[in-house]
C-alpha cells in the first residue's frame, strides 16, 4: 500500500534527547492523573483498616496471629503515608463556598 504522503514516523526533528523528553512528559502526565486516585484509595484504606484489628485483638493474639497483626499494622502505616496528601474536601468545598475567605 503506497501513498504519496510523507511518513509520520520518525518525525523530521527526531533526536534521542527530544524523544526522551517527549516520553518523560507523557509519563509525568500519566503519573499526575493516577496520583489522586492512588492517594484517595490509600487514604480511605488507612481509615478502614483499623477495623480489621478488632477481631484479632478481641480473640487475643496467639503465636500464629501475631505475624498477621504486625503485617496489618505495617500495611496500614504504608497506606497512611501514601494517602497523607489526599484532600478529603477536594475542590468541592471551594466550589460550594464552604471555605471562609481570610481577612
């Protein structure tokens, strides 16, 4: 299949540095889109996870349950750190006028 139009790849000004810059911008854009979802998921996981401690603590920690409890605490600490930057109010509080202007 032959066409008279020029090839789109590689672009005329394609240099390794330019292509690497383009890839970095694409990755940065992808991370910027995924970060809020990851932070929100981690935040709410950190909120809910302590409820999983209750059955373990009420039944008493036996030798086989202790590693499970420690792992649960470590995972909870990890998602707490990841979700720390999540803004629970988000942009909705500003849009609704819920925030007071500073004077």
